[in-house]
């Protein structure tokens, strides 16, 4: 009971979580390759990382994120034609 509540509260299957975990995995693989870890470790983690990358792309594309921004807003920090003259 406690574990299922904890799982629902903290381990949501959202896109940001997968982007973070996949990025950390691929950075770890890069470090392991640079430090001459055994080939089989780097190879298997690379295959797992590639699978995580495919799932991350799927999670980002199917995420329930909605925004009221349009292409007319251009960049949020520098909206073109919408700044008030000082």
C-alpha cells in the first residue's frame, strides 16, 4: 500500500523524467568509454541507452503538455513587435 502510493506520487511517467534519466545514462556511458571500461559494459549500456532514447522521444511527443504560445510570440525573452517603447 505504501509503496504503491509512493510510486504514484514520485515516479510519474512524464517526459522530463525520461529526458533527465536518459541524459545521465548517456553521459555516464561517455565517461566510461573515456576511462577505458571493459567493452562489454560500454556496449550493453549503449544499447540500453539507445532504447531509452527512443522511449524518451516517444514520451516527449506524446506528453500532455499544452501552451498558449504561438509562432507570433517568437522567443519568450525577446518578443518581436510586442515590447513597449520606454
